[in-house]
């Protein structure tokens, strides 16, 4: 089954590529690799939440942030598709770099970024297994709770 067919089977429709918020392009291909710029969890042109991730009043819950990481991964795949024309050209997901705007006491960044890793595994199977970093940061662009980059290898 192709990756595009697997998306359809899962009922996943990739969004339009988010317009850059600064001086960059969403993705660049060099040789057999595509590198995405950092992708925020834009949904229909807006961030679904802003602020720091953590446990407590006024914070984005880790569960919600994991959903936003999933959205970031789908936005990153849309950026890849904008360069390659199809996800079927992907032979593997090489690396995921996830950033979590974290409350100072929050240490669950890996669990948040699992939202991205899990959906990549659902779509690509073993080819979706990847190296990864999950980093806590003080603030992200537009006060987003999560940001994600992908590196993919093409067949």
C-alpha cells in the first residue's frame, strides 16, 4: 500500500502548506533528503492554543500538546509533499526535532512529541521509525506550545 493510500485509509487529509511567518520556505530538497522548516500546529490558518505546556491552571495540558505535535507532523508532511508532489516518494522518516514551550517545572517533552512520532508510525509503519530530539524551550514563535521539524529520505 502506498503512503498516500495509507493516509486515505486512516482518514487523514493533509492541510494546505502553512504560509511562512518570516523569511524562509516550508521545505527544501537536497539530493535524496527533504528538510522542513519548523512547523507550528496551524489548523485552518490559526493556532488552536498558545502558551506554555505543563500541569496546572492556565497551562496547555500535555495531552493537548501531544495532539498539537500530531498536527505539526501533518503540517510538516504537507510541506514535504509540496516539494516532492507525493508522499509515496518517501523511503523513510529520518529525524524528528520537536520543541515544546515548557513551564519551568515540566519535564514531559518526550511524551508530547510522541504525538508526532505515533502518527508518523501509523502512516509509514517501520519506515516511520526515526531518530528524535524533544526539547523544552522558553518560548516559540507566535507563543505556540509546540514546533516540529522533519528530515525525510526519498527513494
